[in-house]
C-alpha cells in the first residue's frame, strides 16, 4: 500500500525555519500541486528547483528517512520545469515514498489552507510553538489537524464478493462499499449502516482487516470483511453508486494491490486468502 515505504516516516512537529537546497517543497493550488516535470517522470520539487526569493512562506511538515518536506504558502507561477497537475497525478510518482509524501503533504496543506481563522471568534490563527496545532491569539481556541475515519467493507457470501462503482468519484474501477464514520458510531455500526444504505444488505461476522492513511481524501481508511446475513439481493443506492454486483472469486479482475487498501482487500479475496 502507499504508506508501506522502506524509510521511517516521522510526523512529530518541529519548528524548522531554514530550508536546505535538497529539501522537498510542496506547493498546492486547490486540487493541483506543482510538480517538476522531466522526461524521466514527475517529481516533487526541491528547494533548488524554485527561483531565488520564492520560498519566503514555508512550514516544515514531516520527514521520510533523511528527507525533509516543507509546505510553501506563497503562490508560484508555472515554468517550463514546474507545472501544476491534479493531485491524483501523485499516485503515479515513483519511488512510492514520493507519492505517499505528496498525498500526506496535501492532507496537511489542505488543513492549513482551510483553517486560517478561528471558528469561535474569527481572529486569524497563529501556530503553536510546541505541537502541530493552530491557536487563536484572542480567545485561545486550539485547533488540531483533522482526519476523517472511513470504513471499507468487503461483503462476502462464500466465494462471492460485492463489487461496486462510485457514481460521482473520479475513480472508475471496481471498489468496495465505503463510507464515513458518523459521530456516535462504533466502526462496526458504520460497517452495518453503510452496507445497508449502499447495497441494501445486512451483514454479520464483521472482521477487521487492515488500515491506511489516505491523504487524497484526508481520511484514515479501515478495512473490514463481513458476511452477508439473510437475503442476498442487492438494492443499489443510486445517489452513491452506479453499480454493485456479486462477483465470483474466479471472475474477479486482477487488481494492482500496490497502492490502496481497497485493491489489497479485493486481491486478498481473489487469491483465496480471505
Ligand atoms: Zn478565537
């Protein structure tokens, strides 16, 4: 999966204000980010790829091994080398640590960009010196980074599994039932509710499989297998899904299990590991 990288990911807050020329610097504009586009493939730019004086407003984000990643706040103009691309382009970056770093930086960058002012009194937030948190200088309200918990559910019946396609998402391949955890729910409650809402099935024997930080949607994904309980007829929620079908293990398409938890779970079932 995207986060399974060889070197250590360290997200502890540090107040680092000086960039060296080999540090990686991410710049976002909406759902696009600046990538260094060369014939050998796209990459996250380093300090030395930006023009002198462009990186006056930066914030340290995290490290992977010896590599440090910073967020740049100032708008940057495109050049021949540095071009804005949709964040989905990050999925294709190699090596994998760079794709993971880009998605994770996007999650943090989005949070900073959408939390400029205190939600209680409206004053501009400052940054804590001690931890990753925004602090209001007027009323003291402290805001921590936001992660939305999401469940992904593989609904099974013997050697069959429910595969879905989302109605409105850019991702068009087969997926699994998925949805956000609501306030007051346990993860198992969410599994049962989402499966009933999206495909009209009841489930039992809900079993945890694995989890994955997924910066593209600012979520923490938690995967479960669950067995259908009772009727097997699918009732599709057409607001959420364009398709949901029972597929036999042997008829499943082989999936690229390298990146996402969904694909990893589908591949585990296809190979009979679950
Ligand atoms: Zn305030």
